[in-house]
């Protein structure tokens, strides 16, 4: 018998830290999503809703695995059936909302006006940072 995907409502009941304190492995565990790190040929990560499972590439460094897992959890959160561009954007916004703490970002803006420095300080990609900023502007 195959596991069923985690319902979206289950993810809204969790209270998780944001920013550097966010642990996507603990988040996946709390949602009952299995995370498997293994060799992947064409992707950094992949969400399999039919198995309630996320695969993460073993070729990634730990920090990049964290970002990839946060993104793939977004696919799980929304129940995405595939990787259409609109679903990728939603997953990026979900990941960014967990990986970036608004208070940490506000502190960085006080002393660091350079986007690349802010991205490095937050430990995220430029793409995730911009997804966060665009989501907040909407």
C-alpha cells in the first residue's frame, strides 16, 4: 500500500522557526515525509507525491541540500503533481518564507545595502531571496 500525500492543512498547524533556525529535515519529519539522499542524474531534488517522499542529490553540499529540501517541501505543502513553472515559483516562495526571517533581513538592511552580501549572509540563493522580496511586495 502506498502512503498518501500529506494534506496541505497539516502543514499549517506546525509552528516552525524561520531563517537560520529553520530545519527542513525536522519539518519533513514532522509532516511524515520521507527524505532520501541519493544519486540523482538530472535534478537537485524531486518530490514524489504518490510516495510522500523527497529525493535529494547526494552530490550537493549540506547547505545546498537544505535549500533544495526546503523547496521540495513547498511542492509537498501545495500538493504539486508536477514541476510546471508556476509550481516551481510557488515552491520557491514557500522555501524562502521558511529560510528567511523578516527580522534577520531587516537587521541586514541596516548595515548591508548590497543584495549579494545579504544573500550570502542569509545563506540562500539570489532566486530564493528575490522570491521572498517579491512575495512580500505583493
